[in-house]
C-alpha cells in the first residue's frame, strides 16, 4: 500500500513510531510486511504481541515501572 504523500515519522513519547505516507515496510530478510493502513504504529518497547506493530503494551509496562517505584 502506498500513497502519494511524503513519508512522515512521528516519535510518540514513551510510545510507538507513527509512520505515514509513501513507504514500504520490510522484515529483516527484505520480505514485505503486510499492512492495511496508510498510517502504522511501530513498536519501540519490544513488548508487543503483534510486532512490528504496536499493541499498546508500552502503557502496561510504564504502569508496572511506576508501581515498582
């Protein structure tokens, strides 16, 4: 899926990378990763169950860290 929009990457504080626009997403072997949206949220915390996409796990991890303090 591509659009004619330029690619934009937004770093969400303590959250995912939001990627919008015209881009291809590939895995470590260079194989295309399927996507159904023009904007995707990519996991940065490493805890997502649907990698490379974000599933919101970073919120749970932050709450656990805060509770442990």
